[in-house]
C-alpha cells in the first residue's frame, strides 16, 4: 500500500488539515473555500460582499459573481491589493472601500480575506470594529486563506456563521420552526413527510439556505426548533444552540430507523404535539429494504468517493451497522461533530484511509488496486472495474426514513445482476 502511504487513517485525523489529497493535482481550485463563500453570499438577499486579495483572487471571484450589483441592491465588490499594500497593509484603502459601499446602500457587508491578507497578518477584525461605529451597514468578516482551509465547505459554513453573528435574541414563537439547509425556492423538490406533517399542524416553516433573505436569518432566533438538513449549516445551528438555546434536530446525519424515530419523538415532545400514523408507510418501507439488503451488503468492502449532499462519516457508520467495510473515504470536510462518528466506526472495528479525491484520472487506478466490491458516489466519468452507486445528489432535500430508503434502493440497484429486476420494479435477493 505504498501508493497511499502518505494518507492518514481516520483515527489519526484531528481536523481537516489532516486529510491529504489522494493524488497530486495541478489545479485544486475547486477546493478553494472562496468559491463556496461567494456563491452563498450571492444567493442570500440583502448580503453584500467585499473580497480582499490579489488580482488572481479577484479574477476568480468574477467567475463566481459576474456582476458587481445584484437585483435586490446587493453589492459584490473586489478590493485588489497593490504592491505597497502587500508589504504595508491596506487599512486606509479598505476603510475607504467600506465607506463607499455603505454610501451605495449596502445593508450588510461580508468582508472576505483571502490568502495574502492572511499571510501578511492584516487586522481585518480591527478594521471592522473601527468602521462599524460610523456606518449604517452591518459588517462581518471571514478569512479564507486556502493554505489553511484545504476544502470548499469551510467557505460555506464560515460564511453562515458570520451571518449568524448578526443575530440577536428574540421572543420565541412556538409555531415557528427553522428548516436549515432547504431553500424557499426549491418547490420542485418534494416536501419531506416530516415537513408536510408540521405544516398540517399549523407550523410556519422558515427556510434558511441559499435563496433565503438576510431578514430570514436575523429572525431565526425566534424559532422553537431548528431542523438541520445539511452538514453545511450545522455549525450555525450549533452556534444558535449556545447563544439562544434553540434546540437542533440533526436529521442530516440520521440513517438508522431507530435513530430517526428517536429524533421525531424528541421533536414532537419539544413542540408539544403528537404524531399519528404519518410515517408508518416510510418506516415499513425502509425496514423491508434493510431486511432485503442485509444478506447482500454484509461483508462488502467499499470506497467512498463524491457523495454530493451526504456527509461521509455518518453514512459510513450506518453502512457499518449493515456489515459494510469502508476501505477509503473521500472527505470534503472533517466536521466538528465527526469525532463521534470516528468512535462509532472504531466500535465496528473499521479505520479506513481518508483523503481528498480531485484528480479522477489518477485516483481511479489507485482505487482499483484496493479491490473494493463497490464505489459509493461518483468520480466524474472515471471508468472503474467495480460497481458504483451514482446520483446520490438525488437524495438532496430528503430526510428521515424516505432518505434511507432511497439510499438502500440505490445500493441494491448497483449490485443487481442483469435480469434480476422483477416486473414490479422490486429487487430479487
């Protein structure tokens, strides 16, 4: 295994810095956190941004946000450091730029420091404190030096935490629930049964995700509960738990039917409601699929590639409960709560290699040498000599039993032999 000797086992990883690239890549720019931070900032109404960096960063930023002004009055500007500022700092010029954005009508300005300001030790936090006293716009900042953040999710969750720092305590509205990780514009994605059941009981569901407005985030502390559907927004949910006591129900990491039932029961108790038989059909379906999958999946060795909206370690822990052994996992991010999933995998006796996969042409041959039975996720067109489970992005927006059922169906489908499908679409085991 000398070809992966540079990688760490999961048990040796303490943070995202410990997750190494599987193979060298000439352009790992897709992992730059600036991209995801800008994409998110450009999709929250009322949030303006100011990128502080070199001409290379500014050019890259314009690929993500092509227009400096947006339809709701947001401003997305770039501050280009000159040679003098790289040596002596940019305090004066940056203050002038912030004041100009304030005069232009920006409501909230997100300052994004890139690699060079971070390397030279520019005190953006001090500049924000100094400028805030004279401005009507609210200021927040994040630093996203790629040399410290070797993956793109950190751009999203750092940006969301920065927006969360503008929140203030509010009177709790018992009939309001925040749905964190689902956009209000996603009407084309089926409503999960859990959310439909809450709406039928008269609850107002406030979506917090790309497509939401700044006001939605600022009003969020009045909710009775946070339903967390995505790992990208979980750090903000954790901040709200600590600052406002808003309980978080982490549906994005729950796959086992018993765990899902426990979360649903705890949510009902918190909201003072009772479920009837709304989830019986989905529960029965997933239990049936688990029974089908038991004999087929047990003992299989797999590699985890790009999983789309799914977090790798909670999923690996669930698959371990079905007897599947992870050989290597692609981790886009080592999340703050991943340590509990490391312990869960260790309890099953598994300690896989972890890595970033960004170069499919070189990654695929290494994965084949591991001789897995299955590849979970996608490698963007690479041809592999073993079955893959693609299109996991189809599970985006789902939660609870229906998401687990969708996952199991994909796994079983990938393992089917020709002619094994019945006329009614079920799988013969």
